[in-house]
C-alpha cells in the first residue's frame, strides 16, 4: 500500500515593491515633517525678536534644480539665504526687505511673510499626508499577506497530520488482516489435535 503524500506548501511571494514603497514613504513623511518643523521654528524665532535689514538678490531660480539666493549683511558679516520667497518681477540686483532673528542671523525671511520658505511648507503639507496614506496602505497589504500565508500553512499542516493518521491506520488494518488467518489456523489445528487425542483415549 502506498503512503499518502503530503502536498508541499508554496506561498505566493509578495513583491519587494511593497516593502520598498513602505520604507520610502516613511522616510519621505519623516523628512517632510522635519522640514515643516524647522520652518515653523525659524518663523517663531524671527517673530519673537525680528531685526530688519536689506538684502540683494544675487540669483534667480532657473529650473527645478536651482534656487534663488539673497545676500545680506549682519554685524559686518556677509551672509546668503537660499530659496526665499521672491516677487514674480524680481531681478538680479534688486533690493529686498528681510527680517532675521535677533539670536540667529541665519533664520531669515522676506518681510511680510510667515515662513522663510513658504514653498517648502506647502510641499510638506501636501506630501506628508500622501506619504502617510501610502505607508498605511503598504503596511495593511503586507499584514494581510502574512495572515493569509499563516492560514494556508495551518491548513496544510492539518492536512498533513490527517494524512499521516490515515496512513498509520491503513497500515495497522492491513497488518492485522494479514495476521488473522495464521492465528485462526493455529487455533483450529490445536482443537483438531485435542480432538484426536480424546478419540485415542
């Protein structure tokens, strides 16, 4: 009698893209949160003790990889601020009003603006929720896949145990069936011998 073979478990693998997307979305969310927090912190420090000065536009953004640059002077030292908000008609060499924090001349913004880099704050407000939604979606997908895999493994183990028990019972039944004739024949031969002995007596 052939033993029952237990089918091997083969789980459908989840693509690495889900894990990669989860990691990248988490990194993006954390990075944008830090950017927004830094902008808010600088804005509060400037608003607490603002010091006005004038700056000169030295560079205008010419594409996605370039930023604007404004140079200004504080206590005789020349400093440069990058990616500040500038008017649409701004030109290189134009003078512009700036405000910087009294305790940190590097925290600077254009007069009348809340944040030093309003574009960065706007980007953070949009990208952080989107990154969090993507992260949650990836985590939910990964957890569902793991639960489904565990359920399939449990069912496969149960089938394997049932098949082993059935095989053991079948072997035991077959062995018992093969042994019964010899046992019965032995008893009958003994009875015949005893009957013959009684007849001789």
